[in-house]
């Protein structure tokens, strides 16, 4: 079963809860729920939810970094999907070949053959590269373990090295998973549903709108229910993430 939802599918699911399967009139516009999802929920979950990020590697070449003339330090702006840094490895170009970042010489040849793009493969060297990549963590741990003092701003994604640097870097980072994968998470759905109930209570509370049959909606009940759902989701997330937060933004 596919646990991924598109944004529109998640909005429809939330609207079904708010309207009790269309038993009540639609009060909160779809655009308001989309804003809660994209501008509030995603930002909060990417920052605090351990299952909203995945460990990956990012290569930073020394010559691509900018120089801060006031402090004589080097800085670089990382992609938006990177949330935090776990380890930093110092490597040079020769070591990058051992990691398999650069393909072995003559591993793949290009030319006009029956295969459109790959003309020939040197099996022995290609297998060597794959074996090296399968042991990526072990290979990285054998390199320099000197500490690199740095500062990373998760809002601006500015990564600044505060000490002398003469080698390239491999950053072991936590990056965002695709939003569609997070949309299907039950905790995420509960948080968005609770926030949508709060939004619904605010809309109904601003104006005492008459309903069909002179029915009065208790908007305070919706607010309390939404607040309880969102609080329960946040407590679950923080309890899961508390044990791993000590490992974020460390160097090796």
C-alpha cells in the first residue's frame, strides 16, 4: 500500500474530517488548509520530527566556497533540503577517487555501438568502484578526524567554517524527505487536522453565523479538540526526537 499523499489528497482528507463527511457546511477554504500544510506543518516537522529527514552526504569543494573578508573564514550556502549536519570529513582529490566519487579510469567508454550511451564497461574497475561505495562509511572513517569548527544556520542554510581549511569536505547531513512521503504520516495528518480545527473555530468565532434549522455550532469545542490533537502530535514527535538531538551538528 502506498503511504504517500499528494497535497490535494491530504486537503480532501482534512476536509472530510472538518465537515464530518459533508454533514456540515464547508467553512475552511482549501487554500487555508494548504497554507497550514506548506507554511506551518512542513517547517515544524522538518525541524523536529526524526522521520521527516534522512541521512545523506553532500560534497563541498574548497574552491567553490566564498571568503568572508571580515573574519577570513570560508562559507557556503547549502541546499534548502538540508536541515542539520552530523559529521564533517576532510578529504582531498586523491581520496575522492578512493571513495568512488570519481569513476575509475576507462571504467566506461562512450561511442557509437548498439547501446545508445554506454559503449564498453571495464568490469573489474567498475566492480571495484561499486564495492568501495558499498563501504562508504568505513572508507570515510579512515580519513582525517581533525575537528572543523563551523556554524550552520538552518534558516538561511549558510554553512561557515571558522577555522583554517585547506581540504575539501564531505558533509554527513540530515536532509528532508519528499513532502508527499510526509503527507501520509499519521502524526503529520493529526497535527494538520488539529490545526485545521483551530482555524475552523476561529472562522466560526469571528461571526455568529446562523445555520440551517437555527442550529448553533459550538466553535469552542472545535478549538479545544484541535488544540488537544495538535498537542498530542507534538508531544509524540518531541519524545521520539529527544534521544537523537544530541548527535546533531557535531564534527568528526
